[in-house]
C-alpha cells in the first residue's frame, strides 16, 4: 500500500465519513445537501453504506461534502485561535 500523506480521505472508512457527516449536519441536513432517499427516509448508517457502496456518484458527493466539512471545521478552529489574542 502506498503512502498518501496529503490525501485527507486516505485511511478513512466510508462508515467513518457518514458517521462524521451525520454528527455534523444531522440526517435532515445531510438529506438537504445530498438529496438521496437513504438520508431522507428512515435513515441509518447501515442503509446509507449499502446505497453508497453501489452508487459511485453519490459516494463522490458524500466524500466531497466530508472534505468541505473538514475545511470548514479547520477554518472555524483557526478563526477562534487568534480572536482574543490582544485582549
């Protein structure tokens, strides 16, 4: 297996991605951002994984949203660090 130190998806399971997105956005927020039935109707991690493993375009959208979430979290964490520096 090759090293991919710059790839934020390397070593992250699809289950971990879905779980993180649900924790961050909730099922309704996830269904709003990626309108697929497995997020909107009786959602569960298991049913979502089953669908995403069979549907490459949906998996790409989920991975893209996960990367966006990581960037936003990093940006928000960075903004909070310097805000009270001079006080």
